[in-house]
């Protein structure tokens, strides 16, 4: 599925970048404490910063654009509502936001679909490969290139397991069915694949 | 779940590729496995990077809608540490402390009826729960009872007939023996109803429909709970 971004016109001052790489622009880490104190202007800045990436992710998982808008709104309001709970010790502000976003998207996928819909989605997933679909739509930013490269460094089974889960919202049991693999194998591939991605991306915490 | 099974779930957990029961079990495990918590932290940051790839400018109306909604949305305060909520013996002080502690615990605790976790929850269910607790705590006929738990800890109950609801707080429980768990019961005449499982430490459980209940009981059961309480109880609180 090729998704052309809607409305390429950018608001003044905002680039295509979801995460700023220009020094002097505020980061999520800097904005969240202000947001926690009720600073609506800071929240509006954060919105412009992260909304395309949040919406992009949720749209990819949910596919239905109307539901994607709804869940994106829920997520961003949740970020506002619980900003005081963000603790820099536990990770970056961006990570916090996207953890909420992904969780909400998956919860919605699991709860809102009748089982027949879900089966159809699963069947469709075997035809359109989430990895290629996501990669083609991405623009060539440094972070994206890095993720693309590291995903490319996984084995095919690791990559498919991870992308079916993350972008497809599938449980590991569904992934096992889709890929015709045993449950322990899928669990292991997900974990090993993420460990490899971690090392490739150079992620450390704390 | 065996130790091997649990660790193997780390990847699926971080990708949200587990069901609610598995997520609860793994989150419980994380609380007691430092190495796992570190690994999950790193893999979680790694998974977040996957969100770098999809990108789509949302419609302008979304921005308006979000900004409008947040201007009407209350924000929560910072999280309060929730383990081992101390329960003083004087009822009045307990109510004031418990109101604050309960709000923090409720804000952090999950909505499942049979699990006791500190985890993210759906916004609406959380707010409903917080409202219920507030109404319970401030009900004119609210009563407070407490009892010690054999081998350590306390169970406290705030109940209101008019709200037809009780809040049961466990604190400072000794670790259950390996392979066992604490279970909460509401007893009315001969009918014993299971209302929740507690692994260790502390937790808060709201119980509806306690108007005719005689007793809240705590027992030790095999992991996963039992259909009927194993006697003798490790604690009971008389409600009538």
C-alpha cells in the first residue's frame, strides 16, 4: 500500500522533520516539563514536532484513516494529560510518546475489529509486505536511513516477525501463523532481531 | 510460566505483540528481574525507532481538535511511589492519606479485575475508577475497617452501603510462598466470590455490590487463584 502523505503544505516554521536536528529548536524532553505545568503553547509546539510521525505510525497500524485520526487525538491528549508522569530517568520524551502511541494503536486494532475483519487483515498482510511498504513511503532523513539500514541487517525471519508485529499490530501468535513458524521460534526472532537492531542503532539506556 | 518462557517474551512484549494476560505476567516479572528491566528498557527504546519510518501529515482539523480538547482536559500530578502504602491505625488520618495514596495507586494501577499491576491504563476507565474512589472516600456512611494479615501486612477496607462499594487496600504483604498467590474474597452467607489476586507487596481493589456482604477475606492460593478459598484465611475483615 502506497500512502501518499496528505497535504504536503507545511505550517510556517515547521519542516518535514518530525524530530528537529537544528540546535535551538526545542525537543520533546524540553517541552514535556513545560507541558506538565499546563503550558498550552509548549504543547502546540510539541504537536507540530511529533504529530506527523504519530499519525503516520497509527495510520500504518490501523489503516483506516478516520480511526487513525481518532486514536492520534487520544494519544496526544493523553500526552497532555499525563505529561507530569514523564520521567527523563526512564528514557527520552520521544520514546515515551511513541510507546503510548504504539500501545494505543495496537489496543485499538485488537479491540475494534470483528474476527472476520481480523482474518481478512491477516490474509491481506501476507500479500503486502509491511517492511517494503513502510520503507518506500519514508523520506530520506538520517534517522530513517539508519533504521532502514539496521532493519536490512536482520535475517528475513527476524525482520518479518518484527515488522508484522510493530507495523501490523499482530500478536506473536498471529505472526507465527502468518509466517508458518513455531511459537518459540517467533518469540526468539523478535527478541534477537530487536537486540541486533539495538546494537546496530547503538541504543543505550541510563 | 517457566523462567525460560518469561525471558523469551521480552521482544514480543516490547513490540506489544502479547495479549493482556501475557503482558500482565511479564510486567509482574519485570518488577522482580533487574536484568530483564534493563533489557526491556533498551529494546523498548529500540522499538520506538521503528516509528521513524512511517510519516504522514495529519489533516489540519486534527490540530484544531487536539488543541481544543487539551484546553478542556485536566492534567495529572507526578506519579507517587506506590509500593507498601503505609496504613496508620487511626481511621481519620488513614482516610486523608489513603485518598492521596489511592489516587496515585489508581492512576497507576490497571483496570483488570483479576490482576494487580502498576501499568498504563485506558484514560476513561482510569477516570471512572478515580471518581468512584473519591465518592466512596467522601460518602457520608463510609466506614473503615482494618485487619492484620498472618505472616505480615495489613488489609484495610473502606466501605459505603450507599455507594454499594468497597475499596480494599493491601499493604506490606510478605512474599507469598513460591508458586502461591494471595487471593481476595467477598463472602455473603455461604457464597464466596473471588475478587482479585495479589502477587506481593500492595494493591488496591474496588469491589462493587458489597451491600449484603459479611466479610472480606484474604487467602493463600496456588498461582492463578482458586475457585474456592483455601482455609484457614490469612486475614478477614468483618463488614457487617
